[in-house]
C-alpha cells in the first residue's frame, strides 16, 4: 500500500526544508564566490550614505 505524497504533505516534513535550505545555501555560495574573488573588499569610502 504505497501512498503518493502530495505537495502539502511534503512541505510539512522537515527533510524537505533541510534539503531546500542546503540547495539554496549552495547556490548562493557558488554564485557569490566569483563575485567576491573578482571585486576588491569595499572600504568605508565605497559604502553609500556615509
């Protein structure tokens, strides 16, 4: 008796959120690594609204 999980039941499981958070964090980390490597660190003069 194998029951198909619908989306609402999947969202209630913590495993769904853990996998989603890991994938989002990996995407942000992989996307921001080249950005941080290519740009110099901002100094206080570069920050807006001082």
